[in-house]
C-alpha cells in the first residue's frame, strides 16, 4: 500500500548494539505477501504448513505443538518449526511458543517469512509472535554458518514489526506504521560496519486531497 505524505519532523536518532550474525538479501527475496502466501501448502485443517517454496536451500514445515482446545484442535499455543536442508537432508526442529496466538484458531501459515534480515548472505526466517493492535509482531531467527537457526534478542526488530522494505545495498531496513488519523512513523535500521545498528525515526503527515 502506498501512502502519500509530507515530511514534518525527525524525532529519534540512536545506536543499538548488535551481535554480528550476518545475512544478505537479493531483490528476488523481497517478495510480496501474496507471492509468499502462494508458496504455502497446508494439509488437514491448518495443523501443518509445508513451506517448500520460500527458500531454494531449505524446506520449512510448521506443525502444531499444542492446542488451547485439544478436543476440537483449535487455537494452537505452540508449534514446531522444522527446517530441512534440501541438499543434505539435515533437519533442525525448533519448538516455538508465541507470546499470544489468541487471534488464530489454526496455524498462521501465511505469517511465516524467509528473508535475509541481517545482510550476511544467509537466509533467516520470521514467524508471527503476537498481534499488537493493528500490527503483527514477529520473532526472528537468524541462520549461522553451520545452518542452525536461533533467535537474536539484539536485533532491533525482534518481537516487532515485519522487516519488509530491505535495502541490501545500503544494509538498511525501513518500516512504517500509522499514527492516529493523519501521520505515519518511518523507522530506519542501518547495519554499521562495526556490527551495531543505527536507528532513526521520522514522523510524516499524510497528505489529504
């Protein structure tokens, strides 16, 4: 969605420590939500998602761990993320416990994304962790050189918005959120050469005809 706006203020500039676990992103990896959703295959009533087309290297499977209502098998409260290397067959099983999936009666299969979020050339993944008002909040897992995925708390967007606008050349992530009726916040996260993240926030006024 495109929002027309005019700049009015710059509000925050700061630095944030970051442990370098690096990943990069190609233009092809910055897919639209609809493209990524078309790559999702579900079996049975969304108790298992086979995500084989989100990555050339890995096949991801999302399976329900536990349900809030075990009898009716609705409202999952935990899940297993299984990442399998398509070439070697090596798998990693990750037990994932969201902060709250109360809004989901079945697995949120379309809220799982594979991208290079930290500009190191390796694919990472993000899975919805909570529903914060109008925005979904995500937990990010970064891949290391051995092919293992782990959450990194020092990532500035951990348990925050989805990193959709990724500039690989400038190693910058931009997010935007609506504030009230008339403004949006643009937040930029730039990875510096020393492994720290530089964060800036700009509020802009939405133009109205």
